[in-house]
């Protein structure tokens, strides 16, 4: 374990991709790598007690998700994994609270409708697992899917997905990486490094646009950076549980990536235009970059307006 397996169409990868098995455990169903011991998995997953010893990295209440980092021997020797747990009930609790708040009262249909949707939403771990495998098959780096298990149910169901830890990652995500490097490097060096990353990002987006599924949640916060020798980078896509089975929506994808207001200050207008030009160059449409800029720009403007009105922020300045 531990070797970067996200890219390259080696025999080893083929072998890994083909060797998964179905599992059924106390009312949960799912899949895991052939080499995983189902008994060890079962012992490891004594929910909720097991989570007491796990390191909680992130909790997103509105999604009912908890991301943990753990070390465990699941049949492959002691290895590091990430486990994302989904508790359906928590989504209802959050929507219920919002429904009773002033904002909820202003839109009385919004949260009941959301809750109705949640009732029939399956826990998305199977999607995350399958799309993780699909990305690897396409040579797009992502965390190796190790196992998923979920319960079917209207409200109380829960489930989780385990992925192998991506090696050599030094920041929580691409945006955090840039922030970190901005403090560490002189401005010239930082700009050069950022440009190299934007180039990789443009290549990655070119590849993602060729898929037959769409990752609506793909933001800089779901891209991890691995530093390679000679100033090169490898970008990893994570958190693919929200994948939707239709062709990627280019505008939405670009817009999500470059318009995230939390990270706006990391990307200047020039960065965005450069990204678009490179991205279109990789997808053989270099000549249409100005048209795309015109299409994406109004979306960005509208977003800024909404955001700044809501939070009273100043227009972000370039770095
Ligand atoms: N397999 C993995 N290898 C390395 N880091 C990971 C892995 N999975 C998750 N992480 C880290 O955990 C963070 C949260 O995981 P993520 O699946 O994006 O959950 P969330 O929905 O809360 O954003 C990521 O930003 C990343 O830093
Ligand atoms: Mg994420």
C-alpha cells in the first residue's frame, strides 16, 4: 500500500480495479477490495463506538458527514485510510432547525421539500466508490476506493466509504496549499508555482470534460496537490460522492472552480483568463476562449454581487 496508484495503466492497477468483492454485514451492503478481510472490517466497524478512537478531520452537518483519518489493519497490514461517514438523520435535524429559523419561515416550502428529497436519497457512498474506480480507469488521480457499506432506510440509515490515504500530500487542499506557499515563497517564485498549478488544473479539467459523469462539487477544496521533482505537480481529485450520471456541464464546472468566494483572493483575473485559455487549448478550442470568458464572466459577476451583498465584503483584491 502507500504507493501512488492513481495514475498509469499498469498491470497492477488493472489487477486492483478488477478485484473487488460484494459484502453483506449485519444489514449493511457494499463492496470492498478483494484483499480486505471482511472479519477485520466487521471488527473495525463497531459503530458508533469505533469512531471514538478515530481522528475526526471534518464534520459538515448540513450533509450529515464526518471525515476521519485512521490507521488500521484491514487485511493489508497497518495502513492509513480516510473514512467518510454519512448519517442521514443529521440532514433532517439541520433542515428542521433551519425550517424554524426566520430564514426558513420566509420560504416555508424550502426545507420541507428538501426533507422530502432526503427521504428517498440513497446514501451516496456507492456512487463515490464507483466513480472513484472510473476516474482511476481513466488515468485521473483519485484516492483508491477500499470499501463502502451502507444501510437502506428512510431516516436513520447511515453508511461510509473508505479510501486509501493519498501519499505525499502536505496541505488540506489546493487552496490551502496556495495559501501556505504564498507565505513561504517570494512573490516571483509563488507566481511561477501558481502558474504551474493552474496549468495542471487546466489539463485536469480537459480530462474531466471527457468523462460521462459530472462532478458538480468539484472545487479547489476537493483537489489535492502532490509536489513532484523539478517543480512539477500532480493534482488529485477527491470527494466524488456527488457525481451525476450525465455529461459534465462545462459552465458550471468552470464557474465552481474559479468563482469560489472563500478562495477568490488566491486567483487574480489574469489567473482565471490564463486557466481558461490553457483549458481550451488542451481541449482543442483555443480560438473560443474569449467567447467562453464572456459566458463565464456574467456568472462570476452575478455571484460576486450576491456574495458581497450578503456578507458586506469588499471586492477581493488580486494577490
Ligand atoms: N484519501 C484521502 N487521502 C488524503 N486526504 C484525504 C483523503 N480523503 C479525504 N482527505 C482529506 O480530508 C478532507 C475532507 O475530505 P472530503 O472527502 O473532501 O470531505 P468533505 O465533504 O467534508 O469536504 C479533504 O479536504 C482532504 O484534505
Ligand atoms: Mg471536500
